[in-house]
């Protein structure tokens, strides 16, 4: 069964259930509109599941809008070792007191908190002392997803007390493995601590690749498994500093709040000697899209098709990044506000792919104040800089930095479509250009541009 909570509290209810789930929540989505809680329920089952949370997308906070807190529930199996299936016959499949995850292909979960619940009696045969994979397994708690917290729970008399799992490719009818067979979660990253274990065969177990949160909000004290979830969290506010650890985050990050993103090399120029990087791997897309005023992106290694995309937002600071991309390094379009591009090192993998590649693309800049563009290095691109319709009142100036191994250093075009034409006014001061290479006779920056 599935139930979407709409800002309500389930509390002090009793569910005596024979098959399937006592309480089931299907695909609750964090909209930032409701705070959700399942609390104080007594669930006693004869079948396979007490509480199931399927594909929920919550905030990861215990309170506030978008939260999902499962707290102070008592979940027991009425007949440990003999779960019943349809028709009241013994069921030889996995069972769980509380299960959270990608259950029945509901999607990976995020931000679910299990706290101070009492779970007991989930065994698949009373003498299951291995637990024996041939006869499946009973779990007090099984969980997958990201940004989960499992704390303060009392788990007793189960084959496995608490299991974190990732990567199960089978079905609930599968046997001969350690997985909870209904959960096909592709990720497991969260915090499990402060729980009390009774007479379980195995108290705690991790199956597949399980990790701890590594993205820290310095101001709120919260930790997250992805950069995006740290930005989107309800307790993350404009002005907060988010610090991901030095590792690879395979994400396409959209920064929709005025936060400071500080990578491992924050404050160290992209072309300087750097320590192990915080990598945002954007794949075939854009690693970071800035979609708010007052965003700082400092000290990252960005990979993918495009490193950073910035639209008409104020006071963006993109500095000290190592950008290794396939199509475009930094892109600023339609911006009428001051921004800063400083001390970034941009390296393109090729000069020409599907189109000519660009280190820094400035398009449609207006406004009274010129941006600050200084100390940026570009290598390997078709164009170091490509400028179109750059007309700030105070002229935009490209200051310092080095351009090397490109076809052209600084290019200015007056049209992107061969129909509309715009002038550009700019200055270049102290930009070093060398080692030009490439021969693409007849090719313009992009088709239709002159």
C-alpha cells in the first residue's frame, strides 16, 4: 500500500496485518511544502513488512518543510520465524520491520530519518542462525538511498539488525544473497549510529558500496552525500558555506541559492600547485549551472561538456577552478550584473568536436559595471575567448592570464545567426598568447557566426 503524507502526522495507531505492509509510503516527494512524520504507531505483523518507505524524496532534516521523520514506532513480528504470505501459507522470502529504499522500482530514496523506533522479531525461520541465504533473511531495518539517518533505534531478535545496501539487481524472489530482496537501490550513503542491538544473529551489516556523507554545510553543521542535496536542504541558507571533501561527485549541480561552494583547493589558483581535487564530473552536461545571485564557486576541478554556465545573476564569483572539459570551459550569457572570473585554468580536450571548442564564452553582457576577468589560463581550445555583444557601460577588460595551444586567442563575432548583428567593446591587458596550433580553413567559431 502507498500513502503520500500531506503535512499530517500518523501517530498512536495500531496495525495488525497479515500480509504485505502495515504502513506503506510510496514516492513521497520533497516539495518544500510539508513536514511529514510517522510516529507513535504500534505495528504488529504476521506477514513480511511493518513499515515500508518506497522512493521517498525528503529533505534530510528531522523537522521543517520537506522532512520525513519515522520516530518512536513499535514494529514487531507476531510469529518470529514463520512469516505468512498470501492465503496464510508460510512465505520463504525476505522480510523487514522497517524497509526504506528503491522498493518495487519506486526510485532511490533521499533524506529519510529513522529515529527511536523499536523493532523486533523479524526472522525467516526461528533457527536461522547463519543467516542462511537459501532460506532468505529477516531484517529489523533495511535501508538504501542518500542522506539517511538511522539513530537511537532498538533492534532485537532479527536475523540482521540493521542493513545498509546498494546494488541489488535481483527480485524479491531471489535467494542465495545477502540483500534485502525488495530493494534495488543504486546508492547507499548515510549515517547509522547510536542504535541498541539485542539478540540478533548479525547486528549491523553493509552490502554493496556504502559510504558516509562527505559534503558539509559549515554553518548548519549538516552533512550530505551530494553537493546538490546540500544546496537544496531546507537548513541551507544564502550566505552559507558548503565544503565537499576531496573526491569525485558525479553530478550536474544547479546552484539555486546564494551559497559559497568551497572545494579542496579554494584560494589556490587553477594553474598553481594543488592538493587532491574536489571533482564535479558533469559527464555529457554542464558541471555547474549558477542560478542565483551571490554564488561563489572556488577551488574545484570541473569536468564534462561544459564547466560553468552563468546567466543573468548578480555577483557570481568563479575563481581558482581547474576546468577540464570537452566543449566549453566558462560560459556567461545575457548578464547585466557584475561578476568575477579569476584565476581559473581551463583545458579543452580538443579544438574541434561537433563544434569548435571555447575556453571562455562571453555573450550579451550589458549593465553599468564591467565584470572582473583576470588571471584566467586557457589551453587546447579552438578559441581562447569568444566574445559576442559585449557592451557594458564601463568597457569589459580581459586582464592577465595565458592562452596557449589554441587556434585563435581572442575572437569577436557580431552575429550568432547571420541575421542579427551586435557590436562588442572590450579591452585586453596583459594576456599572454603563444603556441598557436590547428588548421581549420573556412571554419568559423560556430556555424552561422562571423
